[in-house]
């Protein structure tokens, strides 16, 4: 057994001292696994490793009510998506120095730090002398002009690490005319060429509104979004998955798998597990595919269930009835679990780490190319990383409208579990067997090296058609 | 990204089909990580790899009330501990074929399957032609004569796997004269040379009573115990740790570390975590050393705390008071967590896998040598595995008596957290700093390869004096 990893003279138990100047984690001590992840080298899609050009696609439309979206986004509606294509003749790196801001918006998702590292490294590689600023505490940081310059030393300890604590996040929205005014003032004062908004559906809608607003005023600041949410409900044809979903599902599945082995070993308890998530049940479906529980409730298929505890009570009531009838003779003992916060800040899987790095790197290329109102999109994810595609998708093309208080509001529609989609169909084809026979699978802890360390989640694989 | 590990023709999502004949996991599908662990090769202490002899130590006493223990164990009291020592002249493998039974008793702990694999492999190596039988469902299996013969194919899928489902466990005790009679009949009918009892303090006390009973009746069946419990409260000078503690604490610490990063990222919630365990707080202390929470409550130091929810309420009440006084102006939002069942059945760490295998292997040698009433003991655990010591410790030497219903009952005293011990002192020396500054550590998921995969837990390291 190796002794634990301690720097000489370090008086702490558990790990090494990471001590770069001016960092939020400057006084942090890292576990051996955290420390080993910092220098984990990330592969890049080939197109990002050599000179490239950006090729525009055909004009885009909207996900619904395109006429209303056109009215809401007169400057951006219809703009094409942008695809990066290798081009040896291109004169990248350019001479132009950029000033870019980045903000984390909404709940944490594993990999957020890597998006920032990705755009940081892009600027170092392709736009030397550029500056990257991190707005602190989410969109409020933009409105209040609270930011920090992200230097090489500053970002270093966050490479491949979970959490959003490099610059922290927040749930404020830039909505009122005064708030748009504040944002405008901040980016003008900072002389920003671009802003990268890392967030979920609402945050990306907000990013698009900012882009429209800035463009409408002929400001130079471009805005690019990035798809983040463990819930997995921000996706489309061009955006195959939101980052963080992979890691969070694997953490929950580890715990579910452990509880399953416990159930099989004792034969004593019935375990009821509730998972994080909002309206969409992607997390639950993915965890079911990974672990094969006896019964899984997918919200899109049945009426909404309040809690796992209510379920236990229903089962108890039913069995009590059957006991009185003499048709059930055993004891029922229910245990409830909620797996939520444990999954939002885990160390990102190899997939999320690599995917996020590419998303951030790609976002840099879009901003440098003068693009705005796009969401960074990395595709062909079932292929080796070298073959991944990098593009920007028009945010307006993901939008529909909702009528709120008599007014049309643009929204990126949440992607629900499709009952006709491959992941649900796979689940539906097997669930009867899982219900009757115990086909439990225990995925075990996320591995960073060796078997399983590069496995994709089933939702993504099945949606990409990469799994029979 | 590699595609998932699927056998050709396998129609299941998630992993490979493990399909040996007659196994409880015969119809199970394994995740890639589970599958990769099956063939993980385990190092053995050098002394178990070549001919050895068993050297008896000096006569033993008891942990307390030795006169009463002597009366309760007239046949076993005072017997020496037994140490394995390399001896090239010894004629192992012997010609004698053994019939051995094994039972899992009480709550699950990661590594239990490896104890069984250890004794199985010992018999294959040193007593060819022997038979190993697994009693089903814990001690009740002994009383009812419910068992299964453990063959190479049967044990194979459980190698390095979590859970106790190979033969399942149970909490019954062999206590009354009738129950002792039933046990006697079973082992006589089965013609058992030995019985290995894998359990916690109560189960090992029970093992010693069985050993005394069998010896008193001149039966040939010897009984050896094995220290199991995630609670970590079964240990002594000779038994440095109980198996499962390492894995469970690492699983809990992963979750705590994730929640800590979440707290640091949002700055919004205060998290209260309760951990599994009974009277002793070893798990909590170990997790504190691994993760550095702001406040840790060690039961041995303070009055008993009922729940993490009560704590939240106390903080709320106090802050409400301060708000009225105008000395506190922020919002308090508490989140409670209980980490328990998730840790009992995880895939054993490299340490638990190796430790358990040595415990089982060593138990085989003790039974073959005619020993009874000992607990399998593997020591020198801070050194490389090759240098680990293997011995058997007299169970009576761990015992004290308790007076119950006017009668003396033998008990193996639970090892509580020692306030003068190295782990607590380390914690006490740092907790003020942890309380005021956020020194959180996020251990990350258990790794089976690469950095961190062979790290020992801090409790064990500090108790062994291997960490300053």
C-alpha cells in the first residue's frame, strides 16, 4: 500500500496543498485523486488542433412559432449555424487580442471548470495576449461589474475538477430594461469582445436576448452560449447532450447499484430511490438503463409522483390489505433515498472533462470569428474524440414562444424524454424482465483510468444510434 | 470513447453477462467495472506463498474480568495466539482433505466475498480435494442445515465484488441450548472439520461460544472468526481493523466531498450529514479526516445527537434569535443528508479486497492446523502486502463480561474512538482551522487503478503510527 500523497512539510492529513496565487482554491488541500486529475491531459477534436475556417450553414428557423421568434430577434433570427472545418491556408493564430468575459449561470454541473479552461487555452493558443475575465456569482456579476481576470495560475487548480467555485454561479436573470442597461454598461466599460454564458435552457435564452440586444445597438460584444445541466433536458439535433449529465448519472447509478447489492444480500428491505431532476426524467431513465431496477417511474409516461415516501406508504397500505386477506404473508420494510446534491459537484468523468474542454475551446473559436447568438456545439460524440465535430448552433433555432402575462416570451423548450426515442424504447423493452427477475447492475465508482473510464452514458449512445 | 463492454449476442444494455453454473449471480449482468474486478489479481503476504509453520505465542488472558471469562470458556481460556512463520521444511500441502463450512453473519461489509474466496483458494492450494460449504442466510443456515457447496465456478463471479449475496447473511444468533444442539447436529452430519464465522463483535463472540461448545464435547469441528464491520468497532492490538470500514468510509467521503464542493460553489446551503454507525464514531472520524468538514460531532466526546435534522433546527432557532437582535443578516438554508446503505455493499477497495483475501487465506491455514477459537488476524498493514503478518488471535483474549439478567455474558467490547488515540488527536489539532477556514477535501470516487487506488484510510494509518 502506498502512503498517502503528502508534500514535504505539509501538516495536513489527506492530500497535497495546491497553492497558486490569487485563486479561490489557493488554500485548499487536494485529495490524491483530485490532484492527479489536474494534470490529466485532454484530447481535442482534430479540427481544433490545426488551422481551421468557419463555414456557415443554411439559414435557420425556430423550434416553433418562427414568426414570433423572428419578431423577438430581428437581428439574429435566421442566422446560419457555423461549422469548423480544417483549412491549412487559414492564418490562425491571428494578431487580434481579444477581451472575453465568462459567466456560470444556474446550478452546478460537473465539467463547468473545463469549459472555462477550454476557452482560456483557446485564447492562449490562437489569440495570444488576449484577456479572459470571470464574472463572479453568475449573471449578477455582469450586472454589478464584479469580475476577476483569469490567469494561467488562477485556472490551473480547477482543471478537471468538479464544482463551480472558480468564479461561482448564481440564478439571477438579466430581464428588465434596467438590468440590460447594467449589463451593457459593464461590457462596454470592460471593452469586451465577447461573453460566454455557461448555463441551462433559461440561461441560454438569456444569452440570446443579450446577443440580440448588443447586436441591435451595434455593440462589438458577441455572446455565445454553452449547454450545461445535469438534468439533460437541454439538447437538440445539434447539441447532443448537456454537460454534467454523464457524471451525475454515473454517481447516482453507483449509489443505486450499491443499494441493489444490499437489497440482494439482505432480502429484507425494499428500497425506494428518488433522483434529482425537474420536469424531464432523463436522469431517471439513464440510471435505470445503467442499473436495471425492478420498477422505474418515468414522469413523461405517468402522472407526477410526489415522493418516494408516498410510494412506500402506498405499498404498505396495499400489502396490509393483502395480509388481512391472507394473500401476503411476509414483512415489508421500505427504505427511502434521495440522491441529488451528491451528483452536481462530482469530479467530472473523462467524457464530461473532454466534452467540456471542447465546448469551451470551440466557443473561443466562435467568438474570435465574430459570431454571436450561437450555442457551442460538439457532435459525433460516439466516435473517437479526434473525429468530434465542432460548431455553433443558432440559439434562435432552438426557440419557441410561451405566452406569459399576455406577452410572448422566447424559450428554449426543455427536451423531455421521448417515448418514441431509443433510450425509452430500450427501457420499455426490458422493464418487464427487470420487474420480475432481479437483473440489477452495479456500475461501481467512476473510474478515471482502466476499464469503464471512457464509457459513454446509455442515453447518449442510444440517441446517437451507436448501441443496438 | 470506447463502446460499452458487450458480449456478442447479448441483448442487454450495460455490461457483460456473467453466467457460471449454479451461481446466485448466474443470471446477472455485470457493469464494465464489476467485470474488470473479477480477474483483478490479489497479492498475498509472503508467508502464505511458501511453506510455513504455526508458532504459538504465550498464554493469553482476557480484555477484562479474566476469572469470569475463564469460567465461561474452560476449554479455550488462556490459549495462545498463533503466528504463521515461513518454514521451508514443512510438508505443506498436506494429504488431509478438509470439510469446511463458512457463514456470513450480520450486516454487509465490502470484502466479505473475498474472505470466502481466500479460504477457498487456500484449500485448493494447500489441501487439495477439500470441500467448502456456504451456509445460507447467516447463522440460521447452520441451525437449519441450509448450505451449498462452493465450487470454483460458484465463487468465481463474486471475486472482488461487493455485497454478501453469494450465500447471503442473517442476524440470527445461536444462543439457546436447543440452537446449540441444532448447530452441533448440522456440523456433525456434514462431518465438518472447521467452520469460519465472518462477522462483527457479537458474531465473533458467538463463534467463540461454538468453539468452546464443540471442544467441550470433543467434536472435531474447529471454529475460526473473521473481523467484519464497516463500523470499525471490532479491533484490537492484534486485529488492526475490521474489513469493510475502508471502502464504506471512502464511499461516504466521496459523497461528503461532493456536497462540500457544492456548498463552496453556491454559497447558499448549509449541509448537515449523518453517517451510518452505532455507538462508535470511527466512520465519522475517518470521514472527517478525509474531507475536513467545518464541524464534526464525535459521539465519544459529546452527548448523543439524535439527528442531523435536529441540528438544522437548532441552528435555525439560534439564527432567528440573532436576526431579531440584528446581529445576523443573511439567509440560512439547511440541507440534510444520510449516507448509510450506499456504503455497505460497494465494490471493495483494493485494500479491502486484498485484506479480506488474506484474512480468508489465513483462516484456512488456522483451521488446517487444528486451531479453534481464534480470530483470523492480518497485521503490519502499513507495510507492503508481502510483509503483512498472518496470525490467529485467541477470541477469549478480546473478551470481557457484561451482566445481563443477573448472569455474566461474554462480550467482545466494542472499540470506541479513543480520545487519546492518534486519529482523534489529529482531528482535534486541526478542527479549529477547519471550522473557520474552508479546508474541504473532495476524495473523489474510489479508484481501482492509478493515483489513490492503494491509499489506506487515515484511521488505520494513524493508529499504526505510519502517518506523522
